[in-house]
C-alpha cells in the first residue's frame, strides 16, 4: 500500500507517519520510485504498536524509540532481558553495576530499610528503587498514611502479579524481550483499571452485606 | 512568609506559584498591602500536593484542579466518595446513571463478557470499563497474549490491592475523600515500582534456584 493507504489502515495522519519515519520509529517502505514507497502489514503493526505505547502506555516518543531498540536488539542474553527492558523504560543508560558488597550498609532511606527487611533480591542502587522512594515520599507529602505494613501488603500483591508476568515470558530471547518490554508498559494501565473496578466491587460488596 | 519564601520552602519558582494562584490550584494568601500577601504552612502543603500529583501522579493541571475540587467539596456523602474520586481522575462529569436493568444484554465486548463472568459489582457503563477495554486492546495490538485466564489472575491480585485500599479509608467523609482521591493517584506509581522490583526478585530467585 501507499502511505495514504497506511494512514487509512491505521487512522494515523500522513504527517505523523512521516515524522515516525524521520525519527526511526517506523522502518522505511520498499521504494517503488524516487518519491514513492510501498508499505505492508509490518508497517501497519509497527504504527499500531507505537500508538499503543504512546496513547495507552503513556510513553514519550523518545522512550518509545528506546523500547523499540531493545525489542530489535538481536544479541540480548535471556538473563539480560529484564534489565534491558526496565532500563529502556526508565531512560537510564546504566553501566554494569558491580556485585553488591553484602557488608555495605545500604539502609540510607526508609525505602532501602524496607527493601532490606523484605529480602527482595534487587540491587539497592537500581533506579526503580529511587522511583519507589519518590512515589512513597509523594504519598507522605499528600498525607496518605502509607506505612510499612501497608507497603508490605501491596508488595505481597505485587509479587503475585510478578509471578504472572514472569510465567508469561516465552523461552525464545526475541519473543521474551518483546513480552517483557511491552508487557511492562502496557499491562500497567490494565492493572490500574482493574484496581479501580476492584475498589468499586469491594466497596459495593461491603455496602450490600452491611445492609443485608 | 512572602511569596519568595514560599518559593524557597517548596522549590517551586515564583512564576509557577503565580500561575497556580491564577488557576485556583493555590488559595490566596492573607493580603498585607495592595501588592503583598502573607503565606503560611497551608500554602506550603498545597504546593507540595500539587507537585506530587503532577510529577509523581502524572496528572495534568486541569485534572489536579478537579481532584482538589473533590477534596474540598464539603457535602459529599460517604457512598459518593469513590465515584466522585474516580470521576475527578477520569475527567468525566457523569450524570447519575440509572440502576442497571439486569435483563439488559451487556456483553457487547470481550471486556464486558469477562467482567460479567467475573461477577464484579460494577456498572458496565462505567468509564473505567472503557479504560480497561482500551488497555486490553492495546495489549492485543502489541501481541502480548493477555488472555482471559491471565486477566483473571491479575484481577485476583487487584482484588487484594483493592481490599487494602478500601480498608485504609478513614470513617470521616472529608478524610475519606482525601484518602480515596490521593490514594488512587499516588499509590499507582508505588504499585508500578513494586511490580518491577518484584519481577526482578522473581526472575533472580528462579535463576538462583535453577543454578543451585
């Protein structure tokens, strides 16, 4: 199909498609003349993926570019998949972190102390730990009263979710990368919606049983 | 304190504070002269809350305005709290929805069919249901393979989270509104970070036990 056909198939304006091409988010079509190119189903799928990541996943186009680069990296070891996926989303180009010295005192913050108590096998210098620290502080600033006990209760549920996530990763490295990267971004909005619906269900169930 | 003091206490530039005042996100200070006003700790807290909602919660200033309006609404019944909170976040000014006719066929989409099977006490016309439908479709577009069984597994975890959420809502209506509204927005990033750390922990634990 021509670019106009690609625009029609995806609902994305030609000007935006041209922008994706310039930014490397969309691979070039097969040139049929000096000014024309032919696009196929792989282009339709790629455009849909970019839209899903930006509109549902809420990613910036810069982050989408990093995510796509990770998905297309052919030489990623299976053990590197999760780290590469999470880094692509954080926008952090981390250098290899040396193994943690277990003697090192790392309970610098409440978040570090809580993580140490939890016994999770994560690197305390991981940028996601900073994310958690910032998010927890924001809850404090808003007076939400998120204490360690409630954090542990949320962490139990997060472990349950993580097991589902990790179980769904296929054995082939390429497919694994795709699953981890896209699953991390695109399942977050699913979980946010499920949480709100489950809140409604829980609140209504209690009202009903209180009245009944 | 003067506005310059408020800027120093919060780390937010004076120009931004003036913008918050104009938009009604920050209440006026006590006028001490025709061009000067005095600000207090309530202003510091409000500015921190606005920053937490925009920077950590990722809300637009327009949504922050609606969230603050709900928090300050004095005449909200306890049973209306959850709906008002969720609407303020969605930016939907819903009119009262008539009670659902149980005879009405509402399995128009896979999401509706799945919800009906799940038995959650939620209104199928709730905008959050559309959010879930859109997020699920985005997962399909990306080829993530999120089927009904996996959705049910995520929903089990979401129920666990919702029980923690609902248990943390205090009895006084004003405090309840604050908890529900801010807890919904600001705990999402906490849960997203916990999910990523739990993924790492789960993946590393499995590697360790596979090697050991």
